[in-house]
C-alpha cells in the first residue's frame, strides 16, 4: 500500500496538480520522474552510479539504494507515471529529525538554460548558498515531548544568514524547544549525533575525502540529507545518525575535473558542525523567525547574543 511520506522536508510535494513522492511499507521511496530532462538525468545518474566500478563500496552507502524505475499510479491521481524506486532513508524511524542541506555556492551550471540559471542565481544570492556554500533547504525536528514537531516554513530557513544557520544547526541537536524564546539551544545531543566515530561529522569527512579526488560526476544542486532518531536519543540510546546524498536531477559529467563547487560547500558545512562540537556554547546571535503574517515573532536566542537577525 503506497502512501504520502510524513517526513519529507524539501523538494516537490504532491498537490496543486503535481505528483509527489510516495512510500511503501517495505522501506522504498518512489520519486516521480519529472517530465522534462530532470527525470531522465536523475534516472541516468542512478543507473550509472549503481554499476560504476570506480565508486568505492564505502562511498555507496551514502547514496540511497536504487531499485530501478517503475510505473505506478501518481499521488495526484493523474494516472500511471514512471517513478524512481529508492531506499527510503527515514524508513524504520518513528521520530526522525531530518535536515536537507543543498550543497554548493552555485546551484546552476553552464549547460543549463539561461532561464534556469537566472532563477538559480537569484535563489543562491538571496539564500546562504552564495556566502556559505550551502543552504538549509528544509528541516523537521522533534522536541522532547513525543508530540512536539518543529517544521519551519522552508523559505524562512533557506534565507538565513551565517549566524542563523549556526543556530538552526544547534537546534537540530538540542533537547530544548527551538520556539521558546527563553531557551538557548543546549546542544545536548551534539556529541551523539554530530560527534563520534559514526556520527554525522565523521560521515561528512569520509564523503569529503572521496569528493576531493573523484572527477566522474558533478553533483549540481544536490543535497545532503541528515537524519537521526530523536526518540532513541532522548532515551540515551544511539542516535542512528545517517548522512545520504539525494537529488541528482542536475548531475553533469565530471570530465576529469574535481567538483570544486560541491567540495567547497561540503567543507563549509563540516566547519559549522565541527565548531558546534568544539564550542557548543559560543554564539553571538539572536535569530528571529517571523511568521509570514508578520504577527507572531518566534525568537531563538543563544548565550551572550549581540546580533539580531530578522527574516
Ligand atoms: O519550485 P520551487 O520554487 O519550490 O523551486 C524548487 C526548489 O525549491 P526551493 O528553491 O528550495 O524552494 C527545489 O529545491 P529543493 O530540492 O527543495 O532544495 C529544487 O531546486 C527544484 O528544482 P529542481 O527540481 O532541482 O530542478 C525547484 O523547482 P523548480 O522551480 O526548478 O521546478
Ligand atoms: N530516498 C529518500 N528517502 C527518504 N526521503 C527522501 C528521499 N529522497 C528524498 N527524500 C525527501 O524528499 C525531499 C525532496 O527530495 P528531492 O530528491 O530533493 O526532490 P526534488 O527533486 O523534488 O527537489 C527531501 O528533502 C527528503 O525530505
């Protein structure tokens, strides 16, 4: 039985006349192939990547397993449509905290159309992509109460400044509520989620070492998906933190050239996460996430805050 995923944090969602992803009970994620060349490019990437013997096994685990394409009924009832059949990265987790981070200071690439380049350029300029080399595309995080789920409006998190990004990366691994203005992110779970030999930082470093050498693919506009199980962490168990790369609709051939745009963004994300691990209390900012009606201000403050960032 296919259903709409509860834990999608970014990308195209079903509704408003467009099909969205579906999941099944056996841990598979069905992504509708987009009509234009994006669908064909992503399917070609997964096909090439799955059989490419130059990709080391320890790197394959950072990509969802690919089970081919399949014709299934689209989520919007528009009839049968081809879908990529992928491993569902959040399957088996009851309270997954999830963050989608789009890597690269530039999400466009020279082979794209002029119109696409302009749209990407505008988004990169307005978001943290241009200055940091990545942007948070979307996230959800569970609080300490099982019923508490924070899923901020995507446009708010995408356009955060460096200070804002730092606070949200701290919120992601904190035990206290991101929407209580009186609470600073305590980074209580930083060491179990970001740290350790199998934590998110170690996984990102392993990826980085491959991307510093590989010249097969250029992963334009691709995301790092960071996932962990909040329920287990709250009980003192392992975070089961996982990093996966997703969204290959704009992959181009590397042609012997290192993907500097991807490597640069990855290094920047690594730096932010390393700093949270080494100095979790250090902060100079106060982030104010304002709702679209501009009425309800949600403040997330940190120790010794001196700057106020408003959206
Ligand atoms: O439609 P939008 O404005 O939500 O833009 C989509 C992006 O959403 P965002 O900029 O993060 O809000 C979306 O970004 P995310 O995957 O959500 O990070 C994609 O960039 C998508 O383009 P494509 O399918 O990769 O070619 C973008 O879709 P297209 O506009 O290119 O169809
Ligand atoms: N294999 C997967 N398993 C679980 N969730 C996924 C998977 N791939 C994508 N997602 C979810 O869907 C969102 C959008 O995915 P993405 O491939 O970027 O779509 P789009 O091409 O529409 O931007 C991600 O932010 C994530 O929440």
